[in-house]
C-alpha cells in the first residue's frame, strides 16, 4: 500500500507540474474584423478596483486580492458578469475584443473558483479530478455552446492565436508566484499597454528574475513555458533583457544561463 501511495503521489505531482503545450482549438479562430461590438467589462473593472491591493513589506510589488472581504452582493455581481460573458457571441467579435474577453474571463473565473472554495491556502488545493491538483482542467464555463476549461482558455485559445509571450503576465493563477492580477479590466484599447506593464512589473520583481552572486534565478514560468520565451535559456534571458531595468539589466548582461527556478503557490490573498 505504501508503494501504491507513493506512486500515486508521484503521478499527481508530475501531472501538476507538467505545463500544457500551446495547441490551437480551431473553432475559436473565427472573428469579424469589421465588428464594432464592445463587450462591457465595467462590473469586473469595479470589482478589481475594490478588491485588488498592492502588498507591503515582503509582499511589496505583489497584487493581492481581498478574498475574505468580498461581500455577498459583490460575489453575485461577479457571477452575473460571468453569465453576461457566457452570452457574448465571441466568434463574431474583432480580434482585439476577443483577446480582452478571454483574458478577463480567465481571471474572473479564477477569482470565482477561489471564492467558491475559500478559505484555502493555495489554488492547488482545489481538485478537478482524482489525479488533478488545481481547477484548471475542469470545463467550468460554456461559451457559444462549447464547454471550456481554464487550461483551454490559456493554452488552446490565447497562446496559440495571439502567440504573445506577454500573455503569461496577464492570466492570473491566484498565487504569490504568479504575475500580478491587473487592477483594471482588459479592453481592446488598453490590452497592449497592460501586457507590457505586466511584463515590466514581473521581470523586475524578485519572483520574476533575480541575480545573486552572479547566479540567475527566475520564475518557473520561464521553465514551464520556455517554448514561448525563445525555446531555451538563452531565449529566456533575451526576453528578460527586453523588460529589465537599471541594476537587473546590468546583471543580466553578465549571465548566460539560468541557475535556479522558483515559484510560490501560496494564495495571493490580503491577510
């Protein structure tokens, strides 16, 4: 029995760490370049403004969410917003509207699933199946008649369609180690600006990249999704250099390899 338990543990652990590949779900390629429809994300924007708060001390520079403070009324608003998104004819939107739609949907769904299971120490405490660690594989939402999971939104829609590494700084997994949850909703007009701001904020924070005694430690995101960051460590470093500022930029000029990877799965909550 002990051997069986160990094997199960190793299987679950390896499954949790395996990063899904970018694999296009062709159905979602459809779009209307001439569409003038603008999706209303104002209620999500209001919730973010109310509950996202920058940490202090050891959590300085990290966007935290006040899960414990969310009112019954605001949880209802969040769920109404998600229902509103479910009714949007996504394939008839312009590409820019679609990108903002999928990012906001991913983040709002993540917050909703945390609130539905709160309190908890980590999003990985939520199971979506016997061999799962985390809610990403469960088809929790229906869009245009298709059931979709968080994994599919990220890895079968956002990554393959837009092929923009900055998307990793936009979708938030409710963890300290994750890039910040933006304090405002994405829109067709602000997405590019928010993606770049997210990249700068994460790369220049110690959980993104830090050089100590000449050794570079980076977020495990750059390991899990290396294919999006040049395909090797040299590509990762070049990506970091695009957004590195001041001291980090000088330090990166002196390194050629990644020494360590790190990630903190603790919940990004205000305590």
